[in-house]
């Protein structure tokens, strides 16, 4: 058991039957009243954020999570399949856990995955990825005076808005949080 005052940033514990991780911890003492512990938490199963306030003596069950680096193999209708490079064990992770992040993972790429025991909780991908343009219309000469964008299809199937100077087979950095174009890469 762990008390509310021991829930520092990064600590994982069980709240209402779900694993949560502390993102922000604040201990508040107001005048003659009792102290409170205010927490900003991330539900590790759903990814949602919640703010909760507890008395300092409130107790929780602590859990241990482990981050493992796995290599992405392929995806099917229900799962993304990864392999552990040390044991060569294949791990199937449901699309509900991976979410839209699967669109930014390439075959053979190493990805950090957070586990609670044998249960995968979340996938950590880089904030930007390098992807190749497979289809785009050519830019029209003379339209470069203002910030005009055109549509481009990337190797992962996503469509993004890009500047006119981007051509087919160019490599781009794409922000994985927003899905937007960041820059052209040589």
C-alpha cells in the first residue's frame, strides 16, 4: 500500500480498478484546515486525463509497470504484431491499445511499449517521423508568393497538407501528435 503523499510524479497505482500514473503532484495546506494532495493522473488503459484530490492518509495499491522495446512486424484486422528482439517471442497488441499511432509505425521499427505484468497499456512513438511522399500534384509556377498548400499521400496511406515545393518521393517529417507536415528532409 502507498499513501497519497508518496504519489510523486511518475508513480503508478490502482484507482477504481484501473492503472493510473501521476503526471503532476501538489501538496496543499490551507490555513487551519487539513492538507490535501492534488493529483493530475493519466489512466494507463484509456489514456484519459483526470484531476483528483485526496487526503494525505488515503491509501492505494501500487503497481509496477515495465517498458519493453519491441520491433514492429505487421498488423492485421484486430492486432499489431511485435517481436521481442531478445527472446524472439511474438506479442499481439490490440488496436484499441495502439490506436492511431499504428499509422506512424514502420515495419522493422523499434517501439517502446508500457506493460503492466503481461498486459500492454500504451505505445510510445516519437513526436515526429520521417515518411516518403508517394503521390502529390505538381506545384504550379507562380503560386509560391503566399503560403498555399496542396494534398500529398504518404507511404503509410495518410494524406497531409504540404507546401507547393514538395514533390513525389520527397521525405517529410510529420508530427505524430497532430498528423501535420513539419519540414522536408534531405
